[in-house]
């Protein structure tokens, strides 16, 4: 069993490798692949049936979600986004009604719900949770930003909430090194396929 330090080093290496791989993709390739992932998501039965959808605003090494969020409003979905408390390492899930007016730059340099405009949603109200990941494997194991926000959130979600990650095929690796606190997802959607956890 690899020790924690070794695993964290390996995760760091994987994050850097993925950043390098994604950095080599042209804007057009990224746009095309993102569009294919988005279309798969909007054809995915669990997603179509869901009323309350937890999404995220992507950071650099994550699939872009802006269009997906905007499209959710066209599908009459209730959109929930996280607001981060970097001091407590916690996030609040907040209902966003308007992409253009309800978001503000957050403490992590990423847009997040404006607490003056958005109300908090209970975690057990989420029908489907779109969980960010920098790297994933076919077992649904994931590497995130390393701050553990989602590893703490996933166990709080209802047992019936589908946990889905969006990723480029180049973010799928053979095996993610796992620590005891790491939580996986049920399904990964890439531009080429839908992977159900083995």
C-alpha cells in the first residue's frame, strides 16, 4: 500500500500531465469536444429526467460548463451552483436563476453564486450532481483540485442522486491513485462515450 505522501505526489504528477495534454489542444478542438460532451449529457436519460441539477463553473483543467448551464435554463431545470468558503473548506449549494446577473467572482477566482441574489438549496434536493474532475478512470475514481470540497460533498448527497463527471477522453487514465477519503462518481461522460462505473 503506497503511503499518503506517495499518492499525493502521484496525483500532483497526474494533474500536471493532464494540464499539459489539455494545453496542447487547440481552441477549436476544445470547443468541438466540449460540444460533443454537452450533447451526450443532454441525451442522457438521467439528466433529462432530473429537475434540480448541481453543476459547477469550470476551472482551467475541467470541461467548460458555461454553455451547459445556460442550456439547462432552456430545459426548465433548476440550476444549483456551489459557492465556496475557502476558510472553512466548505461549499454552499445555491439556486441560480440567471447566468448573467446571479454570479460574481468568488474567492477562488471563479464565478460563483452571489449570496445576495441566490438562495441556499438543501443538499438532499439534488437529482443529479455534475462533479468536476481533472482526471478520472473507468471505475469512477477522480482527481479534483486537491482541496477535497467534492469528497466532502458526495457522501452528503442523497443515495438516489446520480453523480456524473464530464471529461475529455484524454483525461481518462488507467488508474487513479486513491486515498481513503476519496469519493468516486457513478458515470463519466466524454466526447466519445458514457462510462458506467465498473
